[in-house]
């Protein structure tokens, strides 16, 4: 057994005890007998409970997502909940799950262990969107929440996201503290598996109605919807949870022409119609765009498996469907929300928007026009939720990130594809009221604020040597930062690990008032912004490029678009070499 240490064999054999179910024992024995590579991968370490929870490949073993690793994580989380709420006789938790293989089983074992620890459980009776789980935590006054999902990861993955009482994912200090509690659970004998069914309550369609009504309450142009209720939309949940909510939502909103991609309405954790269930990738929208062309639809909407992110395809002036990037969708949403809030006299000077540091600066330009306050946060939607939590005396209008996540209003504390889909549909009706399309709205935004264009490249560096290479790259950028990027001087360097912003023109340093994070940003004289960060979940280093140019005349859109695309390609080439 080359590369298989006695320790790994010992760990694997411990899973042959009758503490584990027969199927698990047989699978482990098969690995010991026949598949040493998989044995190594499954047992060489424990699946880490990170700041967001668990995420990993499903299978037997300590380094895999299975009912036992989920149960141990849950016991640790339960211990922390009880420790943090000693004055609550019976704390409560909301649990949701998505379409992935084993999600229902993982949700049930989570419910069982929580109830065994005298924690009241509210669990959805079937799959639901992640944002509905976030909403449920607050609506039901729970102390915590769990959703079983691996978001848009490949089919072999599943995950366990932990939430706190505000409806947001765990942030400091709770994230680290929960990790500590989970790490104390070193053996399944420490898990209380004896479910108390009396403490488990199932949430059904009645709860969906409460969530849907909250989303409908966000409407700012109800008359436009009534007048343009025949607008045509194509929607796909990509085999996921969005199909439970979004068709009902559109019907209740008054939209009469929502066409679904029937093959992808089928709930299936194997995602048989796509290579990847990720709406950031145009290929995931192939079937939806084909249908949209056939029926001459106005907009295509695609949500990822847990329906927290949405990809949108709209028609350009030539009638071809183009996929908007996350920054473009965020810009359209922000522009509409602030325009309507202003028109309706709802702006008092106490409102704000939030974006992540790698998201387009265009959102801040729009906020400045309307004198709306704005905040930058680290990458990750939990930081947007945390910003809302810590600003109770201000009004949150909306927020977003470049990776297709948006939030409107504060009744959910995670990105919400359902409310984003509804709002995009309303904006389409609002545009139609002005004889405009979404594409024309986008061009008008660019004309007013500048033509912003963004792109992202990820360099994969696998294995231990890859991690070292990524560290070295970050160190090199820190110690030898570029002075010029594509013929424009670097005028500002932001190092979020050091918490320092250097203004190279003025020769001064200021403190960045955000938690420390391994991110570097270079801003040039012509407004180019390059952000560099290692991925927190994959062996990748990511480069985010943001550039802009004036668009004096809409007629110049195509030529400036081509010029900006060429610049982005140059940047990608420069930083990938």
C-alpha cells in the first residue's frame, strides 16, 4: 500500500465498527481492498469546517461529505448555539436544502442531531432556495440556520452553510468560535443522534407565500408591470431550487408570459443538461437562449442550484442574446432602485448601498449622483449582511457582487436570486414604458457615468507546490508592485492584508478600515483597477480587471466596446504570463 500510512489504514478501519451503517462499512472495506488512491483522498485528513461551513466531495471517509462528517459538524454547531444562548430555554434553528444528491439526507441528519440537543428545528419539507432559508431565520426568530448546498460546484460536491440569528452567514467572532467547537468533536461517539421528533417542525408552501409576498413588496413600478404584463421571459432553475418559487412569484406579480425550460425544471443533482450548473457560464444558458430565440422572448433568467445567484441574457440592438456579467446586472439594478427611490421621494440622505471591493466602481458613481451613502466590503456576501447588521439606523437599499449575487431590501441577509429575477422583470417593464430595452438602459448608464468594463481570470495552481507558488506571487506583487500598467502610472496601492492604502501621488498612507484579507489592488491614473486575491475555496489565484472610458455618444458604443475588450485582453495576457 504505497503512500498509505498506518495512520490512514487505522483511520479507515475505525469506520468498519458497528457505529457506522452497513453500506458505509462495505464501501470503506472496498477502498481498503481495491482503491488505495481513493482511500488516501478520503482519509488523509478531516474535512475542514471553514469560515463558511463544510464543502467537499461526497463519499465515505473523514475527508468527504457524508452523514457522519455532517453529524459531527452539527454537534459542534449545536454546542456553540447552546453556549451562546444560555438564557433561552430552547433555542431554535432553521434548516434548508437544495437539489443535490444526498442534500435531503444531510438536512435530515442535521435536524436529528439538533433536536437531540434540545434545539427546536424548523426544516423545509422539500428543497428551497438558500435566500428563503436566510429569510426563515429572521421570520421565525431563530438563533441560527443551516442550508445544505454546494452552490454552483460540480455534481460530486455538497456543502453545509452555517448562519447566525441575523440571517447572515457566520462572521467574526462566530465563524472562528464555531470552527473551534466543531474541531472538539473528534469521534462520532461524541454525537447525540437520538432525534426528538417533537422538536422538528416542517415548513411548507404557506411559508413560501410569506417569502413571495415580501419580494412583491419591493415593487417600485406596479403600474408598469400592469401595462407590460405580456413581456416574455424564459426562465431556467438549472435543475435546482428556483423552480419552487420563481414561476409562482412571476404569476403573482402579474407577468403572464414566463416560459420555463422544461428539461431543466426537473430536479436532478446530476445536472444532466449542463456541463456545469453555473449561470456565470454562457453554456449553462444554452437551452434557455435557444427557447428564447424560438419564442422571441425579451429576457432570459437562469438561477444556480440553490437560487442565490442569477445570470441574465438580454437582446442587443442586433437582436442577439448576450449574457450580462455580474457588474452590468448590478449596475442596472442599482441605477433603477436609486432612480425610483428618488422619484418616489423616498431618499432622505440616510440610505446606503454596499458592494464588494472587487465589484465595479460604477455602483459608487451611481450612488454619488443620488447622494446615497456607499460601503465597500471584503469579497463574500456575508460581509454585506454584516454591514446591514451593524447599521440598524440606516436604510439599506441594495447591494451586490460581481459573481452574480444581489440583494434588494434587508428581509433576506444573503444574495437572493428570486428578488433579483423579479426586479429585473420589473425593470424590463419600466424600460418598455419608455420604449427602451434593458440593453438601451445599460448604454444610457454608460453614457452618463462612463463605459465601465470588467473581466476576471483565474490561474489554477494545484497541489502543495501550487499553494507555494500562489504565496510567492502575492509576495512578489507586494514587494515589487508595478509602477505602470499599460502606459498608465499606478497612483494607488491597497493592501488589505496590511490594512494600508498608499497614495503614491501625495506620498501618504491611510488605514483601510476592513478585516485583514490577502487582497491587493492597483489603481492607475486612467481609472484602471486590478484586484488580486487567492481563492479561499480552490487552488486558484484570481485577477479582477476593471477599466473605463468616456462614452460621449451612444453611436460610439460598439467601437468603444471593442477597444475596451482589447484592453482587457492585454491585461489578461500581462498578468497571466
